[in-house]
């Protein structure tokens, strides 16, 4: 019945179709409505997260920011009254980067643009940024001098003392 009345008025039918296509495009562009779902947009970061979420500890928060991986670690296993806090935090950072490199699939992790780490301690906060292709190389390095040299040349770090 409705179909027959629309077939008699083809301009109205075309107007309804064009308006619905317009709404779908606006909903996808503006990220609202039933037509947009963040989980359905494929990125290499999502491939890394699928593997990481199964193995990360409870105090880690791992999420994507576009095609960038963000790892936030809220509780670092260092006592508050440690005398050499900075070297211990950097060691934790290197261990966490190595864990991500060994856990994630290397070919997918290489395609991630940037990997951001945020370590929080009551006295010091460390923010580190590097590219995915540099993190992959940490999985194969075993010598501490090679790891230290690699991290110095590829990771940008910002410290915040509280």
C-alpha cells in the first residue's frame, strides 16, 4: 500500500532516499547515531589491543587513539621511599616496553604509528612516546647496553616531579 503510493509519486520517493543517504553520511562524519561504531573501524592498533588485553596486568589501561596505542600504568611496583626513584622508573618503563613488544604481533605492531606510555608513581610521572617500528626491535634485544642505546635514540621522555 505504501509502496504503491510512493511509486505514484517518484519525486517524493527520490527525496526520501536522498534525505536518508544524507543522514547516514552526516552520522558517520559527525560520529553520532546508529550508523557509527568505533569498533568497526579497522586499524592496526586494534589488532595489537586484541592480543594485549588478554595478557596485561589489572593496573594497566590499554586503548587506541586513532592508530596510536596508549598504555597507562597507574600503580608502579616501586616503594614510595625509594632513594633512586628515577633509574627504577626508567627500568620499569623499559620492562613494560619490552613486554608490549614480546606480547603483540610484530608485523601488526610495526604498523602502529605511535606508542605512548604513561607511568604514575606518587613522586614521579613519566610520559614516553615512540614509534611502533622501534618497539618491535625491543623483542629481539637481550643485552642491556643495546637496549639502553636503543631506548635513548628512539624514545622521547617527559618527567613530571610531584
